C-alpha cells in the first residue's frame, strides 16, 4: 500500500526517486535520537559512520549530545559539513574521528 502511494506521489509531482528519498528519508543520527530507549541523551556521545550533515547536527545539538565520534569524513568540503562544524563549535560539541587499530574484523561462525 505504501509503495503504491509513493509511486503515485512520484508520478503526480514528477519526482525522481532521488528527490523522493531526499524529502522522505530520516538520517540514522536523527532516527537514533528519536527512537532512544532512555528519557534523555543529554551529555551522551553519539557514534556515527559519516560526519553528520547540517540537519542532523541541529538535532544532535538540540538533544544535548556533547560528543560526536565519526569514522569517515568523505564530505568534509561540502557546505553541509562546513555548517555542521560551525554549529558544533558554537554549541561546544566535541568532535573526534575514530581511527580503528585494525582494517578488518573476521568473525568465524564455523569454530
């Protein structure tokens, strides 16, 4: 039912699949904050794969998270990430890039 509805919206508004995803998808950072299992994340640390975009940064700051640990910063030079850095600095949110000690982890289910 939902898929039929989304296809109808795309056809009616002449939206491409990419544009539809931009206006309907919630990023992982926002999803994690909204679906937390505690009453507050104030003072917490959030661990993310990519450096947060400006929209996620707003939610991170407003929720009271004090540290962001990110793995990759592929979009460092984009306006969204530049804006994020400015907002995090103004809000006093600590930023730290995680540097793994190993390149891979092997999980052996046969042993």
